[in-house]
């Protein structure tokens, strides 16, 4: 499992990500990578969990992605 975190201004496809509630554009980002595999089998999938916390109002957005 790998963990990354930090405070960022985020652009998605050249669009600035802003908080839906307060319109602030700075987020605390946390990302966790986990390998998913049944017991005694090679790693077949990786799950990425991401959370974005607005540094102004504290609104939380969460995303997950499964890679093979």
C-alpha cells in the first residue's frame, strides 16, 4: 500500500476544480493505492482511493478507480 498526501490546486482537462459549496479552489488531497489479490495468487488488480477536502469549508469529495 502506498500513501500520498498534500495541498493542491487541481485542474481537470484544463478546468479548475472548485468547491461546490464555497467556490474555494484549494484542496487537501490524499491518495491510497492498494493491490487486490486473492490469497496465494499473483496481484491482478490495483485499487486507487482519492479524497479531496476543501481547505476552506471542509467539504469532502471521494473517488475510487480499479486498474487491471
